[in-house]
């Protein structure tokens, strides 16, 4: 993959960073550039190495013995004996070990695939959180302007003697409180940006990226969620990983059982060079040898018991995981539907209602039937409704991303299987503010 010499990032990443990022572009950048993901992909080399080692045949054992003839009166000419032995049992069992290691490699591949899906969800959640934080700052800034106008108006009226000092002090305190809220929201924008930045793996000049300013609007119709449990079970990478680990554990248990009763057999060849006084002076004599152990006491009872317990534990986890996946599917469906209905209520009813209230308030203000403070109060209430709508939009799109991850095979927030060691550096909470 071509990399830009100035930034060290792939050329595709540089092109995406030149324009406002979408959620999909952010996920693609993370898949190309996230260091934790790249490390987890290299972790597959551990399982591949274990598979390679499991299938390697044992080395032959060679023994060379030199000794002097017993008669000290004869000139020195040592006798030589060479033994070459090879373990037949270990050679035969290496095939079974390789099959068990193959299952572990397949499990590691599913585990890495689950990490890819998890990363995609986490990037989307961080992206929506950053977008929502930007929108909240923009809305809160408008509300701050309304508070500032109310403060200035109350100060002018107080100086003119038309309102008591309490009213002016109340408006000033409300303005200062709004300023503190805006400062807090501005800090949240910076924090959300850095969380997303870590997931994207960007640094240096590449950190000047921007995103589209507003969260996307929801579809007019409710999302289709039929047969969600069955789809989640079929797609689950966690179940597939655990199934391969079960198969590997079963094969290891069977291998241990065979090792318990199978003698450790090795065969060999012996070559001996006779001494000078022997009839066949200087010639080699050949013979054979066979060694084997008798599995009388040690029949791998403890190892076999541990393997069976490992299989039983994996089976319990597999069945529990299937239950959890079904529950996660129902939970994801409920969250998506709930946030969709609530956000649609804001989008179709509450926001238009607040706009109508604002228009009618301005008409009454222009007719001099209400004062400026009532207008500003209505404006602040309208902005508060917009803030709540932004939060619901972020919650909906985050729930939607979690549902997509589930249907792609990964429950969000579920721990990865053993042997991964992967963690999403800088991950964001899906529903945090």
C-alpha cells in the first residue's frame, strides 16, 4: 500500500483527510491505521507458529560411543558404537496435535474479525459523540447570546430604575452560569476529538481533520428489525470462535486419552565397529533396537481430567453466550426503537411546536403585549429542546451502530476471547455525554 512520504500514512488516508470526514471514512481510516488493530492482526502469527510447531516431526536421537579394547598390550584402536533412535509415537501424535492447533488458529481468526467489528462500532460511536458535542456547543453559544441579551436588558432597566436589583442580579447569575456551561461543552468537544483521534491513529499534521458539522437526520420510517435474534446468532463471531475452541479442546482431550494408554515407542539402528582382535577386524556390525514405556502408573490421568474440564467449561460458556447474544439482540432492538420514536417525536412534534411558540411570542412582542424577558425565555426553551434533540440523535445513531455491529457478529462491550490481549486505545463510551 502506497504511503505518503510527508505523513507516513497511506495515500487513501491522506485523501480522506483533505475533506470533512464522514463516519464511514473514519472507520476506513481506523481499519488502515489503528495500531491496536494492526498489532492484533500480527498476533495471528502466534497461532500460526503454534500450528507449525505442532505439526513438526520429532528429531532423531544420535548416540556415539567410543571405548578402548580391553587388552592393554595391543596398540590403541578404539571401538566405536553408533545408535540412531527415532520416536514413532511422537511422530504419529504430531498429526493429531496439528489438527487441534488448526482449530485454535481458526478461533484466533474469528477473534480478530470480532475485534475489527468492535473497532468499527467504537469509531462510529466516537464520531457521533464528537459531532453531537460540536452541535451542542453551537446551540449553547446561541443560548449564551440570549442570556447575554437578557443580562444587558436587565442592567439597562435597573439603571433606569424600572426593575429591582434582584431581577438584574438574577439575569447576571444566569448569564455566568451559561458561560460555565459553554466552557464545559467546549472542553467536551476537545476530549471527544482526542478520543476519535486515538482511534484513527493520527498524529502530526494529520490531526487537522474536520467532520461534517451536524448529525444525519433519521429515516422517515422505522428500521426493519425482523428475525433479529436468529440473524444475530447466525452472524456471531463469538459463537464461531468458541465453537472452534470447543473442537480444539475435544481433540486435545482425545489426544491426551490416547497418550495415556499408548506406549512411548522409539526404534533405532545400532552400528558397531569391531576391535582389531576380532575376527571381522575393522568391519561394522549392524543391529536394531526398540524402546517403549509401559503405561502402568502414569496414564495422563490429571491432564485428561483437566482437558475434559476445559471442554465442559467451554460448553457452558458457549451456551451462556448464545443466551447473551439473543438478549443483546432484543436489547439492541429495544434501544433502537425507543431512541427512534423519541427522536422522531422531537423532530416532528416538539421542535415544530417550539418554533410556533417562538413565532407567536415575537408577534406578541411586536404588538408590545409582552416584554423582552419573555421573548428571551421562550428562545432559551427552544434551544434547550434543540439540545435534547441532538442528544437523542447521537443516542439513536450510536444504538444503530451497535445493532449493525451485532449483525456483523460482535456484541459491543462484550469481552474478547482469551489470547487476544487487544484493547481499543482511547475507546469511547457508547452512550456517554
